[in-house]
C-alpha cells in the first residue's frame, strides 16, 4: 500500500502527532531510554494558532501513514521575522520524528518542501521547531545520556534519514559541560577576574524578581546586542519573549541569577536554569494531575545547571565580564548546594572565541546537534 501523507487537522490527528515519538523511542523495537518526552501541552501550544508565534509565522503539520499505521510526523514553518532580518527566502522543517523508514521520511520531507516551495522559499533549514529562538538541531552523538532541559534528543538513525533525502550540514551546535565537583577553576582565574572587575568597574547584582518586567526588558536589550551578528539570529517578538521570560522565572534560582553592570549600565546577564529533565523523563508528557509535583520537587533536588541565557554587549566583550559571572556562579552554586555540573548550550561551531574560553575554563565538549539545509 502506498504511503499517505495528510495534514494534521482533527483532534485525533493532533493526539497522534504528539504521541508518535513514544512508539519510536519506547516501542517494541529498539528502545532509547535517554529520550525525555516533552510536555504534551507544550506541543499543543506550538500547534495552537492563538500562539503569538503565528503573528509572524506560518506553519503546517503532517503525518505519514501506511496500512493505517502512523510512521512519522513533520512540520514546516515560514518565519517572516527571520526572512526579513536574514534577508533570505528560507523556510524551516521541524518536529521531525519517524520510524527507521526511509520512504516515510522522504514522503514527509517532500510534503514540507512542496509547501515551502509554493510559498516562494528557496531553501529549507532544519530541524527548527518554529523559530531559531526555540529548539533546533538533530542530535548526532552522545545518545546514551539524557539531554538537559530544553535540548532535543534524536534517534541515532535520524541523521541518515535526513541526509539520504539530500540535506547537508549547515551548522553544528555544541554543548559544553563543566564538572564542578572534579574541576576547580584555578586561583589565577579568580585573581584575574577580580582584577578585571576592579579595572573595568564591573559589578554583579542579582536580578530583581519583584521588578521582573523591567529586568526582562534589560535582558532583551543585551541579548539582541550580544547575538545580533550570529548565524541564524532572529530578533525576539515581544509577546513571545515575555512569555518565555515568564516561564523561565518559574524555574530559576534567584540567588544564581545575575546582571552585570559597568558605571550603572547593564552590560551582561547570566540566567542559569536547573536541569529538571530527570523529572520530565518520568512523567511521560503529562503535567497533571501529579507531574507538576515531580517538577516542583526536581527544581529543589537538581544539582545541575544549564547556562542557556547568557550574553554580554559587544562593546563590553573582552573585558572579563563573562569570566566574572562564571566565577561567581561557580562559587555561589557550590555554596548554595545547587551546582555539581554546569552546561553551556548551545554554542555555534564557528564561535571560536567562546569555545576557546569554555575550554580554558576546563569545560568539555560532549554533544553535538546538527542543523541541515537544502536548496529547493
């Protein structure tokens, strides 16, 4: 029987789209125990046309079936903000999940490609789950370890499925980690950081949780200044950024949330979040009725932090601001019993200054996510 690709339209389709990965990763065949199920409500949210992402984005979702069995899923997106800022007619594929079935994967990619081409796109980039400000990349190594919070996990055969269709590497995104319990930063590092702080007038303060909206505005300004020239950058849409910041506040550790200032100007920020993926691993995508209690407990028990939100304004880079924040995070994290392993992700493969700095701090590169591209 021929493969049938159909657009997700009904409640039954949505449920199949959400639950398909459970068959891929935890089905009767080979199991991938490191996979962490995302929350069902998060997937529903990105599919909900009331989501503010659709103020600047178009999206479609499909399933592929054979003999009544669903074999895979995919989405395609056109982000007008990305197109305008990057000056490129590039669309995305995302939310790709599929059994190890090349024909099914090809059918999904072809459907997404056909839609993007009809919309005037000249290139496809992916996996990108809606926007380059969200999850992106296909994991290509380190399959035996669970990903950290908000980092995607991919089956080991996905790379072959993607490349066999004709996609090639666009960029690699690296994850670095520092095992704090085994690797102490040298006294020289702390001494040099202290000298840089005094010489440049750098002061580190805690973010004001009671005045969160004002802090969010400061972070957005720094973020866009720091990452403006990076590959794949897209300016945040204000309602999305506020929603992201609101969610972030729920899991952050206030005593480890920093803003760096020079002469009263906010020039950098470091907002680490506790890695609670070990709780997500258990609750199988269901926040209610009991999943929420597992997550709240995990926030207190987690000893690992992911430094995902981090930046320094360009004209203040190379002044030691980043090193000072990391030195403080390490000391404060140990003192408050919140930090054994710190992860920095993701880092562009071409970002050699930051990669060199992380390696100088004793971090190891241990995981890679690949973003692919294909001309239409």
